[in-house]
C-alpha cells in the first residue's frame, strides 16, 4: 500500500490543507493526517477538537485517516511503516524552509518528501492568519472547511 503522512498542527485545518489532502488521494492509497503535539506550543484549539475538525471534514473519504503524535515525524513514519511525507508549498519561502527539512529527514531516515504546490486560490491562507482572524472576532468561515466552527 502506497501511504503518505501529512504532518502539521492544523490549528485549524484550512481550505488549503483540504485541497492538498484531496489532491494527494489521487496519488496515494492512504493519507494519514498526523497532528504533531508539542506541549510547549500554545494552540487555539485542543488536540481533540483539531482531530474532530479533520475527521468531520473527511468523514466520507476512506483513504484519509487522522492520528496524533509526539516527537519527530520520521519516527512516526518508521513506527507506522510510512515511506513518504506529504507537504504543501504556497510560495518560494515555504519551499526553501520545507526543502531543508526534507533533506534532513531523508539523510536521517531515508523517508522521501513529496511536495504539492498549493492551488492559487488557497495560496494566501495559513493557519496563523486564520487564528488571528478568529482571535479578533473576524469572519474566518471562507478560509476553513464548514466543520471548523467555534
């Protein structure tokens, strides 16, 4: 089975994430959306709420699973017998940042990284922008799937 992990904090999941995940289902037999847990980081939404948002978004997509993990993504990959990390790239600075991580992951583990370029209609959306809009009582609903509600 050709599986990939799409790691992130997904705080919250955005339409850009949804686009990457849906497009990746045409390439992979299974996509594991892996929510990285970092106790040092302050999240807007709890782990359980973020998981629920994603599960509800993809409730009719049998190829998509959701898991949470702590530690290095490559260790999660080894533990779950996954050879590919999926990443979305919005712009050149995203690519440069992700490229360094991909090279490091490959050097340390042999795990490959596949990049999908974000669809232009979603390229401006980021979870941090959405969080700021939510925290300031703005209208965030056009940037996230319908399952993300406060």
